[in-house]
């Protein structure tokens, strides 16, 4: 649908895979570029243009190579535009589509389904009435339901041409003013309904009919995974276009053992918590809780309740992407910020309570001497100590047990000041558990010290941990898809990305299997048809042989009768001639011959 919107400004969505496109402006613009006398010729001052239908598509009704008239020229140019759009759809999506070209929506709709799946049909204005005369009225748009049934019952008609015998006043009397006028026009191919832009859909759905029905949870999860990936892609695209997100998800199931379908609705998580497997997991949970019946022959997943959200919101991974220095926006800093001066620590604060070191301690666990004396309530000036900017805390123990600047040890070096060493944790504190919990977060990993700033050790005193934890996840050679081309296979930063890529492979495999199954079924049907045709031919040959044998036997009998007596022969001939020429006697051979000619014209 996005291709239709992009290629044609006047676009109306009719269904999930069908749309109306008004190309009148583009057609007239192309005709005007080809000739500058469009207005004068249309007024009748010049002769009408000649139109060639070669390559335009399938023509309805009379088959001609050329015609004249401006209305036919408009259809011919519209056929070129339709072909361009269909080519674009196939090039970008690998989908085939059919098209109908006519002077209004109703006629174009009728033509669009004539030559599926990959042809376009043109209905010239001169062929509209001959085409509609024998067209069943139920095939016309808006006449296939209750209104069409009411018209057929009230008027006793079947085809659109049967309504022509009723006057406009008679139709108004039977069906009302507006309906009578519309019915009078539509059966004659007159439709003034314009192409109007359709509002944004209020819901989305993906469904699958299962033949044969499934009976296991693994099979249900398999098909739900395919539908979930489809809805995931559509929702992400819809969010990018319309900046909205659904609130609810509804799961429909139908069992052949139950005449009624079952539906269950639940909440859909927000965008930053949404993954391709979210819908599958939600539906599996709903199916388990609802105690639905097995087997299942149809499933459908729908989302609705859309709400406007911030157009800038995207997946949470966007917050952790690296910013290129050359392409970074103006508001993004291109150099690290200067170190912040230490803030004074107020007395009797929680930090002082946790960070105060025990008095009279000569050495800490790292072997560095500490000064002895009472704790200070204020921090020395920045001129006396060189303190690096506090990095983001990696673990909770680093947050609660980092010593304040007032307890930083004095150093004998005159040129470089030793960094503040955090107080070691007690042996009973489960710091390893907390540290292992927070360690995978790449955004909170400590940054490397800059030039002129001292290094700072992690809370447990292991200096090698800073180098072992990367700032951001990098693609690993081990996280590669084994099914992709070795020369072009992508590398994935996390196992989750690799898993999502493998899900895509599974979906492609399923589509391929489905396509192969359909091809096999078609081949089997063709073989069955060929066998049936061969059997029919054999039966016809046998029938012909039997007829020839009966004819030969009849001739032999006639010859024998003629040889026995000449007086009996004229009587039989007269009787046969009378029976053949009698208007009351049937002629099955003639009827059969006429029937065969009507089925197989020369």
C-alpha cells in the first residue's frame, strides 16, 4: 500500500490488498506533454486521436488493434501508468498484482478480478453496455448483499441489463429517491463516486487456516511465530508512519468440534518492551488460560486500540548505539566533558556513615597505607588533591562503599596524587551476586581514564575487570548465521539478534514449503485432469467403435433384406424418411451435433 501512496496522490484503500487509484491528473498531464492541442482537439476542431492497444492489456468485449477517441486515449495512458505501478510492486516486494482500468470505480473494480493474478484488464467506454447487459447483478459493487437480494426479489431480475426496462420513476417509487437514482445509473455503468483518501486503519490482523487441523502446542507455537513476525513488521512500519501504538491484542481460535469461535483479549506491552516473540508468547498464554478445545483449524491475531505516542520513541537499543563523530548532531558533544570538581559532603549524611574508614588502620586490603586520625567533616580543596570525575556506579556495593575524599590517603609523590581507594567490603556481603547481576549492562561500564587523570579501581580491587568489560556489544565471529553465505554473512552483537535472524530463516523456509506443497497439489490436480481426459477419450473411442459396429451390422441386415425381396425395401425407406422428417419425432443426432458445435466453435 505504501507504493500506491507514493506513486498516486489520490489513493483509497479498499481492503488489505486492494485499492482505488485516481490517475486522471497524471493521465491528462502526460497527454498534454505529448500534444499542445489537447483542448482544441477535445472541443472537436481537430480529428480525434488514433489509439493503439498493443501492450495495453486484455480488452473487454470487442477485440480491436486500434480505435479513436480521447476517452480511449485516456484509458491507454492509464494502462501505461498501471503497468509501471505493477512493475514497481514486483521489483520491490516480489508480489504480482492484477489491475482494472476504466472510467469509474465500479467498472475498474469489475475489471480488476478478471485476469488474476498478473494481468491488467481495460474496459473501453463503447463496450460498457454490452458487457453489463449479461453481467449478474450480484457482481456489481454494493449489490452483492441485502440490497442486491432485495432488488432481485422486488423486480424479478438477474442480470444488470434486466433492470434497463424499469424507468427511473419506477425505481424511485420502489426503492426511494437516492437508491432509485443510484440503481438506475449503476446498472448502466454510471458511477460518480470519487476516490477519497481512506482514514488510518483502526486495527490490524494476521490469520491462518490450518489444513489439516493442528493438535499439538508445538504446532500452534510454530504458526503463531510466523503470524507474530508479520504483525511485528507491520506495527513497526505503522509506528514510523503514524507515530501510534496499539494497547490490546486479541487471539481468535476455531475448532472443528465447536461451531463457535473463541476470542480472548489482553494488553500489549509498550514499544520498548516489544519483540517479534511478544505476540506469540501472549497468545500461547491466552490459549492455555482459556482452555480452548483441540484440534484447531483457524487462528487469527489482531491488535487494536491505537494511541498516539512520541514519534521519536524507538526501540531501547537506539539509546546504546555508537555515535559517529562525523555525523553526530550539533547538540551531541564531540569531546569528553571536563572533570567535575568534588562536591562537599555534608556532615551526618548517609554517605559519611557508609564511607567512614575504621580509625587507627595502617593498611587496607590492597596494601596501601592509610592515614590515622579522626574523620573530617569537609573535603579538602581541589588544589590539594587530584580527584577524577566520579564514574557511573557499576554495582550497588560501589555506590554504598566508595570512600569520600576526606579519607583519601596522603601520598609521598610530589608530581602525581594517588586515587581514592574504596573501602573493601566485608566478607559476608554478597557483592559478587550483585556485581554479576549488573555486569552485563554495557551502558554502565566504567570509562577509561583520560590523559592526566589517575585510574580508579573497581570496588573489589580487581583492576583487570575494567579491561574485560566492553563499553558496547561488538559483533562476534561466533555469532554468525551458519545458513547465510560465508562471504556475506552478517555478524551479530547478541545471541538475541542471531535468534531473531534465525526466525526469519524459519519463516522463509515455511513459505518455501507452503509454495512447494501448493505446486505439488497443482501438479497432482493436473495429472488427475489428464487422466480423466484420457479416460473420456478412451470411452469416446469405445463408443465410436460400438457405433461403427452397430452401423456395419445395420448395413449388413439391409443388404440381406434387399437380396431377399425387392418389395420390402421401399416400404422401409418410406418409413425411415417419414420418421426423419416428422416434426413430432425427436432428432437426437442433430441435437448432439449442435451441442458439440456450441462447445467447440471452429
